[in-house]
C-alpha cells in the first residue's frame, strides 16, 4: 500500500467513525536495522533506516473534555485516554499500553493537548520485527504535539516514546526504533551512536539500489534467558577488559586478554560474544564508508560477515534465517544481490538484503520459492527505500 492510499483510508475510516474530515494526519514509519546488531546495550553503533511502512492517525479536535478517543482499526476497538493526568500502566500489555503510555509521557513532558478523536491505521506488520510499536508511539506523540500546538525537540520526543515503551509495555528497548521513526530521512540511513545519541546521516540514495526485507515467518520460542545472558556475558567481558562498556575496548585489547577471559567459567563463550561486538563495530564503520562511496558490493560483504558473526560468535541466528542469507548469497551479484544478513534480535524474524532495484523482485521470488521448498514455510517480503521519519499533515 502506498502512503497516499494509507492516508486516504485513514480519512475514510475517520469520516465513518466520527463524521467529517480530520484536521491532522500524523504518520510515523517502521524501521529496519541495516547493520550493528546487539550493539546498543554495549554503547555501540546501530545503523537503521525508516521503511515505507507507516502508522497513520487521522484525528481532529472534539469528543469528551480532557480526553482523547482513539479507534484502532487493527483491533477494531475505541479506547479513551486522559489528557489531564498521567495514567498509570496497565498490568496487561495491549495496544492501549503504547498509546496511553505515550500520551502519559507526553503530558509529563509538559504537552497540554486539547481533546481529540482519531483513528489508527497501519501497514507496518505487527510483531514482525519492523517496530510497529515505535511507529505507533511516535505517531501518537506527533499527534499530541499537533493537538497541543507545540512541537518538542525530536530527540526529546523519541526519548519520551522510549520511556512509554519501557514503563507501559515493559519492554527495555534501546533508543534506535524511536530515534529512526522520529528522525529518519528519505534516501538516508542513520548511523546512531547509542552512547552519546550522536547521529550521522548517511546517503543510501542511489535510485538503482533498494533494500529487500524478507521475513522468515518463524519466531523460535526461547526460554527468555537468551537476551539477558548475552547482556551479562558482554558485561563480564567488559569487566575483564577493565572497561565500563565494551564500547571502550577494541579488538587488540580483546586479543591481548583472550587467555585471561578463556580461563573464566564460560570464558570461550564470553570471548566470542565480545568478539562479535567489537568486530561488528568495525563492520558498521566500514559499511557506512562503503555507502558513502556508493560501493554497494563492499557494503554487502560487511553484511554477510555480520551475519556469520551473529551465527558463530553471538549465536542468535537460526536455520531459517541462515538459509535465507545463504540463498541470497548464492544468487549473488549477477542476480542483483549485494549482501544479506539477519536483522533484529534474532532466533527468527527477518533478513535484510541490499539489492539492485530492477533485479530485486525476481531475486526475492526465487529466494522465497527455494526457502518454501526447503522449509515448508512461506516467507513474506517487500522492497523499500529509506523513508522520511514522522510527519504531520494539517488539513
Ligand atoms: P514490533 O514492534 O516488532 O512490531 P511489538 O511486540 O514490539 O512488535 O509491538 C507490537 C504491538 O504494538 C502490537 O501487539 C500492538 O499492541 C501495538 N501496535 C502496533 N501497531 C499498532 C496499530 N496500528 N494499532 C494498534 N496497536 C498497534
Ligand atoms: Mg516493538
């Protein structure tokens, strides 16, 4: 669906629900991370771009004084939220948690919206690793800004959305998703330093290059300890290297400390976890340089290497995402594939592929067919270019 179709649908659903035309259309995109995986909690770099998939809210002033009424098309339900006081989190996380949490955190930031009513539509797949949750939060924050007649600094806005996700959805996420959804730029990816919040805007604007996202459509259920275990392995590695965060170490220091680390209980594993992080930092820097030069084949090589590191050193890939990357690599440059890697937390989810615009659809169809033949699972895929972040359309 195009952005125009989605906003048109939002106007139509608004008219059907509340009558008349909306005053505001607030939109915020989902995202995909190009490289820099499992790096945020070590203070490292991530490299996301916004995708051409959005959450859109069509709204206008009105309704109950002191309240917002929002209808979720996906859940086919309208809920009300206080605009006067910070409501506490609900125990059970639902779509209202993201909306209510963002409104509550925006109130806490001093925004004073007039009452409004609106409808929420989205073509970001929910729970598909493309951060529909951040796109919803950022769209809500953008709407609350409009209803308050005041804009806040985009970094503040991203941070308040992250706070909503922490406190109302109980998800201890980093800053990437909200930053890119709030501040993405068309034709550019964002090299984001998760420690300083510094951002570099890196062009990915060659009209012949696209990003292909293929969802393996598997999500392996885990014990729940995988993520905290990797975090604590990294924290232990940092401790053994005498630094606060792995960000402060480098590959040379790690090589010098290898014996000490490996002598620890689980030392081999801890060493490999640290090696993934430190080499990923180097790959991310080289990837950004390659994009700046327009050398997509070089960028693609960093993606393959990143996947191998996530597979062998970080152990967060799975047979299905490994297969998708392998199939992409087999097609290779002559079929328009520059590189591929898993993206997101791992254990399933999506792979991100850098590809030639003309050849991407045929390559994707071949990868999908072979993946389905081998696994019996139908993957889903789409092609996108780096999109702009949150926007407000006033009617
Ligand atoms: P992801 O962010 O990877 O898509 P999450 O589990 O973090 O997955 O967030 C998905 C949740 O966000 C949904 O279950 C729903 O509660 C909420 N959500 C996202 N988009 C919408 C939407 N358009 N309408 C209502 N709720 C949404
Ligand atoms: Mg999410």
